C-alpha cells in the first residue's frame, strides 16, 4: 500500500482562508479551490493516473468536500455527470449519520434532522450545478492546469472502466 498526502489547499492562501472558515465545507468552495489551487489539483489527478489501475482510495476528514471535489471531477471525466448530485447527497447523508452515532462530537458540525439535512443537500446541489456550469469539463480544466492530453486520455479511460 502506498499512501500519498496530496492536500488540495494551503492555509497560507488569503483568499481561501477568508472563505474556508473553519475549513472547506461546502460545494460552493469547489470553484475557489480550482481557481487558487489548480497545480495541487493537477498533482492529485496525475497521481490518480499512475495509481488508479491498482485501486485507489481518496479521502479527507468527512469525504464530501475535498474528496467530493475529486469525485465530482472523476465522475465528469467518466462521462457520469448526471450522477454527481446523487453521490454528493450520499456522502452528506453518510457523514450526517456518523455525527449521529459517533462517540466523539465534532467541534463544528453536528447531526441534522431530515428537514435541516434536506435544506443542506438542496444548497449543495445548487452549488454543484453552479460549479459544473463554471467548470465546463474536468478534462478542459485539468488541461488548462498543465496536464497533457495523453495523460488525460489515460485517466479518462481508467475512470470509464467498469468496476468488477
């Protein structure tokens, strides 16, 4: 097993630090991360290009924002844009359930009842739609960040492979 630490953002970026309080915690921040940290995103996707055929786990503390941005872009690369909002909702529901049962309480987040959760999911879906409209395509964005076409072709081929 190989562990790669590839953070999407750096805390010394003033624009990011002014918005991501206390941390990146919403789909509304996806565009900001792309605008400010394109090189770091490219590094993640270059690593995925190299490791994906062996199996890869992508994670952050909750699995819905930093990992969610990567998952969103991977789904777009795989031609599965229509699945993005559904996958985000599943991630949000999963971490919400964790907040319900966890013996350790999170310092900033807590369990949301269904009406609160539904509002959050709806806001996140709107943020995703706005981000995807801005993004155009993950392929074009990553190309603009310096990824080579051949590398993007390989990554798309890996992303589109059916999983056993």
